[in-house]
């Protein structure tokens, strides 16, 4: 095999790679050794800012194939015919931990997908849970601060976590899921994925429906127990990464089936809860799952940093026929995700291989760090112009609606926005069997036992009130194991679901 010449970054060949040029055999190093300068300068700049959340992650390429006809709901080209397919990139992650943390910690898991479609890249940025802790993006920075390292000790603090959750009862639904064994999935292959938010689909007749996306693992659900998850954190903090890589490299390609739930605009007006509240689910007996396609992961990137670390997802990356909703968390993420990517990898991050639309792109953005003119060359950087051939096509005009007649706020008129307890109560009573309930309570008690300080009793009692409101039995069992005496006020606020 012919060897390649060793060169510097400008392509100039050189020979002395391991020895620095010096004054004599033992003398000081010379500044003129430009190879030494280049290698060290590049080395100290090899780390980009890690993600504020979802820093620890794994990724793989794969394919998505349409298996069922949902074209009556969307005019997206991808879903226009059964059998259509596209390449995709998936990134799984933990949420709160840093890049070097264990990927088996108790935490939600990110489930981010990038579909490379002929109408542009479509990013579906979700989690392995159908709900989230808060429903308004204004709360998101404070929520994340409560889950990360606190200013004084630079340690994560159980007291702070439960203080925040107890002061935000809308978090209860997600907290119960987090504290169940679903909070410690067995790697990434054995968990479901969800778009979580409410999105919209628009069909060829310009008719809109609201949708939720579900991805059901075909490997079967599998979770660690709390004890086994802690053990694995010490034995192999990269278990989930290794599990995904090993499975794909031996040809055991993981698969998920994609389903949608559909709600009409009229149904949204009459729904018991705000249909755009990400702390709530749509019951599947009312809004059944409709199969749409299947994704398979079959390729590990040849360079982790270039692909997984530099991958950028944004829910604002939508395609014609799929759009947003009035979900307040989603609305905030439409800005913040793309903005975070501009900070981490630069304003031209979409030109990186993992983020670039393989079918090409045409715009009038040019300069900034890492600008690459190979695509647009000397084309005009302004519009309208008399020289280029890039023109807007009317068929891609956004779905129009009158904000005055939409009455977004009135969609909640039959819903109780402060009902943070019915769905968590149903999750405990109906969705969980006795073993799952026992594990949930054990995990909650173990975690809440770490609450300390002069506010300990206040925080515990406040959170217990939320558990009681969701389900009396749940509250009683947790209080009993925490050795908390139940008073009349706690009971008076409770309601059995």
C-alpha cells in the first residue's frame, strides 16, 4: 500500500514530527519550529464548549422508511408514498451530567433525530419520556440550574432538586417517571423515544391537525434497577455508548417504529387539558397511535467528535408539511437550540458534514467563522438581485392563520391548567404494576433521604403534599418510609385518583 506524505495543515510535507528543533542537542527549543507551534496551538483548541444540557451522548447514522400512509395529514414529501426513505442521524444523551459523566445515571434521556430529506433537514428533538418537568420555556434555565452543580460547593445537590420540584407541582408527572425504573434505561437501544411536544401537520388542502410523535423500540423495554445502575456507573461509565457501538458493529441494528397521535383543531378546543402542555399526555384510547414508519441505526460515525459532538439539532429545522404549535416550551426551544449551536460550533455549523443537507441549500448567508464558499462561490449575498437564480417558491409558503381568531389562550377554557395531579395519579394507579410502584417508592425515598439543611422538613412536606394530591396510597407509602408523621392538612389536600 502506498503511504501518504506527512504534511502540515497547509499541505507542506515535513519530516521531524516527534523531535523539536533546538539549539544543539540539549539546548532550548527554537521558536522557528513551526510544526511544534501548529500542533500545540491546534491541540489546546481541540475542545469546543460542551452542551449546557445533553453533554454526554452517543450517535449513529441509519435509515428511516415510510411503512404506512399518513399523507392525508401531511404534504411532507417524505410521507408522500409508502416505501419512501431517507438517511438519518440519531443522538442519544443524558440531560444533567457533563461530558465525562456516567451514561447510566438516573436522568431523562435525550432522543434527537435528524432526517436528511429532499425538502431539507428535519430535526425531531425529544426525550425518552412523553412529558417534561416544566411547560414554559421561561422556567427552563432555573430548572436546569436546580439539576446541575450549585455555586458554593460545585456539587449537584439533592436538596436543591427537590426544593425546585416541590415548588413547581407541574413537574410531578415527569418526576414520577424519572424516579421509576424508566429513569435508568439499559442503554439507549431498549427505550422508547418521543417528540414530547405537540407539533402540527398540514396537508395538501392546507388543513392542519395537531400531532405527537412516538418511537417504540423493537428491542423491547429494558431498564436497570437503581442498584445495578449505580454499580454500572462505577464499572463502566460509558456503558450505553459501548452497548450501542457493539450492537451496530456486529450487525444487530437497533430499530424503532414511528407512530403519530392526531388531534383535530376542534378536538383541541374541547380537550380536558391544554393540548399544548408538555407536562401532559394525550390518552391513547382517545387518540390512538397511527403507525407511520421505521428507523434503523446501522452505521457508527468514523469520527466521534466530527459527527456526534458537532451534531446540532434544532426543533426550528422543520420541513414543508410539518410545523410547530403554541406549546410554550417548544416555542422557546425554536430559538434556544439553534442559538446554542451558533455558540458551540459557530454560525456556519450547518455546513459541517453531520449537519449539512445532502440535497444542497441556497441562501444569502456568507461570512463568519469557518465559512465555506465551495457551494455558493461568487453568487450574490443579497435578495432580490438581478444576477442569481435563487427564488422563493410559493408552494413552500407557511401555513397562515389569524392570531386574532385562533384564540390560543381559549383552547384552555375547558381545561384545568393547575391540574398537575390527575395524570400522575393515573400513571401510578393504572400504568404501573405493584412491582413498579414498589421500585418507584423505594427510589423516591432513597433520593429524598438526601435532602438536608434547615429547610429539610419544609421541602419534604411540600413534596409529600403533591404525592398525596396525585394518589393517597402513594403519599402514605412514601411518608411512612421517610418516617414523616401525617397531619390533617396534608390529608385534606389529597384526592384519590
